[in-house]
C-alpha cells in the first residue's frame, strides 16, 4: 500500500508537558532514521486543552506494522506513554467544529 498520513494526538500528564515536548521532538527524527516515515515535514500542533497533535506520513502499511519491532521506536513510544495519554481526535473540543484551528508548535 502507498504512504499514509496519520494524525496522532497526545495529552501530556500533569507536570509532564516539558518532558513530553522533548520526547515529541525526537519522534519524527527517530521514525525517519528508521526509514518508517517519508520526507514530508512533520507538523506539530496544540489544542486548547494542551493536547499535542502530530501529523506525519508513514512510508507503507509494512512500516506501520513493523515500527513496534524497532528498538529505538519501541523505547521512545514507551517513554511517550509514560508522559502522555494517546487520545482520539474526537476527544478534542476542536473536533466538534468545522475549520478547526490549532496553535502551531515548534519542537
């Protein structure tokens, strides 16, 4: 299958915002260095409740399925899960409106 764009949503735990931002800054580069995502720039946004959204493009279905087997990715995802909840887009207030706006974030 062709490349796929994903929108991931992460809600940092109380007091873990700065730690999660550091981890998020490593996410795209780690996936890219493992050959799992394309060269399309990763976009990071922030919702009004502090949830981060990350938009990136997997190279293939195989990359999605195999990502968990890559040690650097698995370690990073484990750390990310300790610092934030992975939530669905419909948990965001913004998802209830058309033409949703988010704050751009540099990580």
